[in-house]
């Protein structure tokens, strides 16, 4: 069991995995990526992640040299090579080496990088007690400038928000969109529960269309709960019965305080706990859905 890196299909030990300093991925954050997890050696929603990777690439005129099927095979091969059962896989496609100018046409060797490692985003106890988050000043990228649906390697918008959040003593931070509506957190999507209805911002609010978000919406619908993708204000969040975040690394985690306001009872709520349990069962193979 070891962390391993694949670059264009060739395996390297982490310390030996290197790409050029002229890669536009490094020079400009010019590339796309995915964060994927495996549970007991099974990769969760691999095809969906790979689809999103290719969609992101298409949106930025980045040609990926291999097919989606071949990409899935490469990711599988890297996981098998690592022998890690519960892995976090970081898949990146960079624009490749170019000149020091911005011209993407000079980049002809886009690099496919797969890192297989492990991840623990939040301390275990926070899954019991819930997270405290704050809304940060920096707005989520305007969708017309750099659509957050593109999972690009330029995550500065999120990093600036995360720094602001940490300065306020929080591990995750809530970002608003250019209209002042609730968008998403720096690395997670947000949900609220109000009077038995699950609500989350629509993709048009300028968010990443999270794979975990999609899975949780399906689980809620399957259990008969109404699910609405609607614009949310901070008032909606403050006055929610429950609030939680979803993400590949975070899975499902309750939020119990936002901007100093207690959410609901101040403890992870019953809907959150139920969806968290169901998501764990789904991801760990206890509840297979096609
Ligand atoms: N929003 C952002 C900005 C993210 O980076 C992520 C992934 N870490 C998510 C939401 C959650 O997406 P997913 O469930 O596909 O991991």
C-alpha cells in the first residue's frame, strides 16, 4: 500500500514524479482536475467524474489525448498499482509545456497526471459535532468569467476564500455569488433542510455540480423527500432547520453554525444524519445504484 503517481500512464514514486516548470498547468493553472475516492478498492462514480473532467476540458478548449474509457482504465490501473483500498485519487490534465506567453496553441503535450493517496479532510469529531462556517468577502467566480462548473486547476478563488475562513477560525467557508446569493463552500456544496424539504443552489448560481451533491439528491428523493434546486439567501441558511455540506473528500458533514448564528438545534439534525448514513452505505457498496 503506497502513494503512487502516474504521468501519461507511466508510474513513479511520489518523490520522483515531476513535470516541467514550463507546463502551463504550473505557469497559469491552465488545466482541469478531479478528486475521486475509492472505498474498499471500488471507485465511487468514476464515470461521472471522468465525464465532468472531459466536460471541463472541452469548456477550456483542452484536448485530452485519450478517450473517457481509457481514462477510466488508467485511473483503475493506478489504484490497483497503489494497493490502497480507501484512496483519494487526484486526476489532472494540464495544458502541457509551452512558452512563457499565454498562447495555448504553443502547448502540444497535455499531461495526464494521476496521484493515488489518502485523504482525511476534517477531524473525525467534527462529523459528530458539526462544522462552524463563515461567509467570506470574496465572491465565487462570476460564471461569465470563469464558470465554477469548470473544475479548473486555477483554484485561487477558493484558496482566497479558505484563507479568509481560516482567519475567522473556520475550516470551511461559504461563498456568495455575484448576485449575493449563496453559492457553495470552498470545496463543498451546501444544502439546507427546511420543513422537510431539501434545498440546494442550482448550477446557475455559479457552483461546481458536485458528484456527491448529485448522489445525496438521489438518496433524498429515493426516501421520498422533496428536493429543490433554488436560489438561497443567507437568511435561508440562518433560518434553516438543518444545514450540511457535501463533497468527495468531506462526504456529508453537518453545519451547526454560520456567521455566529446557530443552525437549528446547534447539533447535526436527523435528515443530515440519515443522508450521511445512506451516503456511506452507497459509497461503501451497501446500496448499489446504477
Ligand atoms: N464545490 C467545489 C468548489 C469543489 O471543489 C468540490 C470538490 N471538492 C465540490 C463542490 C464537491 O464536488 P464533489 O462532490 O464532486 O467532490
